[in-house]
C-alpha cells in the first residue's frame, strides 16, 4: 500500500518543487502506472516511494509519505530495504557485476537478508521460473538479452518479496517483445502476490494494455487519476505534453473525417480499436 498526503518536495536549491501537493492512495494488488512529459516528476515520485527522496537526495519534503506502513521521512533506507524494491530503467545499473551466474545474482539480495539456505534455494527457483529465466540459471548475467537482463534485475528485487515494487521506466531499453515480457511479469505479480506495483512509463500502449490505473503528472502536480481507458482517451492528454495511443488517434481522425464511427468511448488498445471499428 502507498499513501501520500499533500506531499510536496523540492530538490536542494531548486526554486520550484519537483512534486507539488500530491495526495494519492494505491492499494495492495494494484498495478498503477504514472505517465507525464519529461521533467514532470515521475522519477522523483519513484525515488520518494523508495525513500531516496529525501534520504539520498536530501532537499525539503513536506506532507506525509507512507509506503507499506512505513513513514518514509521518519525511517531510513536500510529500514525500507526488503519492504520496498526499486528497479531502475537500465538493468546495467542494477546487476551487481559481482556474480557469475543468473542464479547467484538473484541470490545476492536474499543472502544479505539472512534467509536460511534451503528456503533461499526454493525461493530462487520459484522466482527464476516466474521471471522466465529458469533455463538460463547457470549463464552469465551478461550473456542475456536486454529483456532477459531487465527481468533478471526485476527478479533480483522481487525475490526479497517487497510489499511495494517501484519501477522507473523499466522497459526504456527494451524492444516490444522484451517490454511485453516485463509487463506480463508485473501484472502477474500484482494479481497473484497482491504486491503494489508502481511504474513510471513512457510507452502508453503498454500502460493501456496492462495497468489497472493511470496517473498523470504535469509540472509536479497530479493532474489525472483513473482507469487507463478514461485517462488515455481524455482530450486533456495533449495539454500535458503526451500523445494518445495510435488507436485513439485513429478513432479521432475517423471522427474528424466524418466516418460513421461515433461510439462515445474512444479506444486506447488494439482490442478496443477492433471493437470500435467493427
Ligand atoms: N537530482 C536532481 N537535482 C535537482 N533537480 C532534479 C534532480 N532530478 C530531477 N530534478 C528536477 O526535478 C523535476 C522532475 O524531474 P524528474 O522527476 O526526473 O521528471 P521525469 O522523470 O518525469 O522526467 C525536473 O524539473 C528536474 O529538472
Ligand atoms: Mg524520469
């Protein structure tokens, strides 16, 4: 669970806040995506949920920020480790480089948590299967494809069973197939393990197809919050520097051209577009 109450945050010496009066609650089991133009505050929000704001970046935080029952400002990064997991956009920043195999890489975080050896082996095997990496368990992390490496980075965080998983544009380095693999794993995680999954993402088509909920940040403010179909089809999107998905664009163009497609709800995914243009 994530709960922000009037959270405002400014980086040291910044003249405008990077997060401005954000109030928000994300329940366990929800896959929530945040979108927004460059500089909107997505990465800052992810950093705040993982405690890097304010504990690493310093600066000034006001309001109340609670993640998995932890009052972030009153806690430390060490206290949050294991409960909240953060995945960066580039798996190279996450893979330790200290380990020779995929299995050992996944074991790394667990070893630091003092999990008993037999339990560790069971958890690692289950996580490798979940992330679709069981076949590559003995390979070097560097022999994997980009999509596999990002799933390894995610698996290394998930194996610690964090209650809240935060991912900052985890598919930015990935092709469509790799992106789909990652989104599928995240959706399964929220659905089957009741984890709270919070993701910053630029690829709106993936957000449309996979997320339960979409938030829009604009200049540090939360300006929209709702179901993907409602938020992504909203005419306000362009005001926030965002382009609707190509399915919504096609439906708008068809309407503008006077074609006989007039359903009130514009499509945001391929499946919805098929229905719309039927
Ligand atoms: N480490 C930092 N120090 C100072 N300002 C920063 C830092 N990181 C980001 N900012 C500023 O905070 C605002 C939000 O940035 P960011 O959270 O990175 O947005 P996004 O991820 O949506 O592109 C921007 O104005 C950016 O310049
Ligand atoms: Mg960012």
